[in-house]
C-alpha cells in the first residue's frame, strides 16, 4: 500500500486534515499534490496552517473548527469539503464572504448513527457495561439476582429531534414494539407520524412519559442546553437518556446531578460538549462527576458513523465534492453559493 507523507505546503494542493482510506487519496492524486495526515490524531495547529498556505481544497472532519482565522491561513482555497453531515463547527458566512464553497455529506452518516443509538439504549438499559465489569473485576460465581435493568421492548421511547437521524431511529424501533413519541422544533405532520409509527408531542410531554429519551438534536441557539436542570427535573423518574446529536444540547453538569439524585437511571452519550468548537464557551473536558458514574453511564468516542465502509464512502463523497469544483461544477453537497 502506498502511503503519502507530504509534509510541507505545495502549490494548488489538497489538504486532508485527518486519516482517510488510501482509495480516497488515490482518487484525488490526479488533481494536485495531496497533503495527508495519516496518523490517527489531529495535526498541531501550526503544522496545519503551514500545510494550508497554498491549498486549493481542504477536507475537514469533526475536530476541525473552520472559522475566519482558519480561512485566513489558506488564501488560495476554493472549497472546504466537510466529511460531515452537521457543520456547526464551520462558519458558512466566512466561507461565502471569501468565495469559498462549503460542501457536506448529507446522508451517509444517518443509518449508522441511528443504529448506534439503538445499541446504546439496549446496552444502557440492560446494564451491559456494568455486567462486563463484574465479570472482569469480581469473582463471578454464576447467576445472581442483580443488575436488573429495563428492556427496550415495549418501552416508551421519546425522540428529541426528528431530522434524518431521529426518523431513522423511529423506523428501527418498530420491531421492538415501542410506544414512540417525538418532538421537533418544526411541526411534525400527521403523514410523517403515520409513516414513522409515532406520536408527535410537545417537549414536556416527551420528557414526562419516556422510559428512554434519545436526543438527536442539531446544535443551534434554540437547542443549546435544551436539556438543562429545569428540563431534567421534568424527566420521568428512572428514565434513561441517550445523546447522539450534539454534546452542547445537553447540560452535562445537570445530567451528573440528575444521576446522583436518582432522577435519571442512566446516561449514554456518543457526543460531548467539549467537541463543539464553534461555541467559545465550550468546556475543556467531560465533567468528572459524570465520568465517575461508572455503573450508570455508557460512553462511546463519537462512533456514530464509525463503520469502516461508511467512513470510506463519506470521505469518497467529500473527495467527489472537491473534484466537482476542480472540474468547474457546483459541488453536489454544497450548502452555500459563491459568485
């Protein structure tokens, strides 16, 4: 396998900020020098800026914060191709002002993220992580009447955010015989409710009735700390909360307090507030009070789309957006317009 290790800026280059499959690099090779980061970590900011100095295109990922300062480091840029669906870590107006395309990959992340949400619900409710720990760290002597949890089958599940991911979660719940409630910032039509076999409800009703509560919210001014101390006080006692949307949609300190009080029976998250680069007030870490709740929490490191074939397809689609621009076309995943 050929691994490219170009480290310094080159004219009309394509910068990939994070690891991708070799096929993606090969796809882009004919369009200019490809500056790759084939480690599994983010590049130091100074090194990234050096690579961007003469770039025509950059493929960005979840850890990247594309703001005015980022764009000022790459004055020749034509396109920011995000290997992402959500783009709250990218300043769209700053891209447009500089006549730079911004493209996303809108569909490929949906099903694996919804699948993970179902897995987290089952694992959290059935105490899978706590049970594994007992096996590994205690003298297991066989069955005992312990770790009684809650099954997903027949439960009431509330979905906060009925976008593509929320809708996919609702569809996947059908075989589990759940009563599914959903809240969204926009009105949910009767046709949509019928198709997804759910009941549209206000946010307070969803909080009050749900055994499992799944946050699949985008991050915007209306959803920041959507589940805060006051909202969590309305949650059904003994409910399980799962977050696969954006970390800052949930007040993590308030969740820790709700777990400590017993209001929440468990919390699982694939996303965390410290990842939300676009917010200047973002925390620097996950609250220790939350991490210390070892038997009532289950965390995954942003694995929503971490299926090998899916990540390959996402990066290939981002590469296709770059090629569109290089060949004089509007990128297929464009979210802005440039003149």
